[in-house]
């Protein structure tokens, strides 16, 4: 873990009054076990609290941003925002793995980049901010780093995220649908201006194609089409 936690505080935009609660949020159970500090000096209880705080604040924000959306649509967006995949992305942007206190075994097995471990650490961090600074401080963190503040004048944007492949993967899982399958249907155009057509399918009934100047870009566009189809079904 970096000795200078002020760098992390600057990244999360919260200066802790109680530095110990921040250190606890960064302490994995493997480290606490090696130090003989279990059971209440690791971040597991904070993960539990952070999960609840995150769920509440995301729900609150979505209801305010999308007052015309029914429960089904809101649930689809929320399920992605609180998913391990999305929290892992947030942790990577904050470089949270560099600050974790890990046991030797977890360190050697690549714990600093593990998706589940980092997602749990984000939840623990949210709890720590909530306990140290109150609900408003936690709300500000969630809006900035989990939802992403809506651009000015775009409060009616359909979704608060842009990674539609990740969103579609998580939504399919939460709805017990097959995982999205991507196929490059065609490549055309000159080498300096190559165009790709990518198809995404979920089972036999949800299928879409899109073009782009990269396979990744075309896949994102196709994923958005299917995502919007699922949103329409949700009402």
C-alpha cells in the first residue's frame, strides 16, 4: 500500500477525519489474518454496509434523473451500476489496487487486480466515506465515480454509462438470459479506412448488427441496440 494516502483522498475527493476507517476499508481479510487482527480489523463489515449504501444512493439518483422510467427500466440500469464488473472499472480508474493491504498469499496470486476483490474494496470505501463524512459525502462519491455526473443539459440521457457491452453482459446475467455472442460479419473498405460489421445475439430473439471503424466500436454500437431493446421490454 502506498504510504501517502493523501493521493487516494485526492482521487476520491474526500479528506478523512478518521484515517483509521480508510485504512480498514483497504485491509483485506488475508492481511488482517496474518497480523492476528481478525475479525473486526478487515474490510468485510464495511463491504456489507457499503453494498447497502451504494444500492440506496444509486436508486435515489436514478429516480431523480429518470422520473419517467418505470421500475423495470430503473432496475436494469441499477443492476449494472452496482455490479462487480462496473465497480471493478471504478476501482481501476482510482488505482485502488495499489493501496490495498493484502496477505502474502493474496499478494502473490494477483489480488491487486482481481475483479471481485477490487469491487468489494469499492464498497468498503463507500462505507468508510459514509461513516467519516456522512451521507452527502458518500452521495458525491457515488455520483462522480459510480454513476458519472450527467453532462450539463443532458439530464434526460437514456443511461448514465457508455460501456454497453459490459452493461449488456450484466443485464443478460441478471435476467437469466444467455451471454451475448459477438460475430464479425464482414470487413470492408481500404486498409487505411477499414470498416467492420459486428453482430451481437442473445439467444435467437435478440439480434442486432452495427458498423464501425473498429471491431470494438462496432460491437459497442450493436450492444447498445440490444440493450435498448431490453429497456423497451422493461417498459
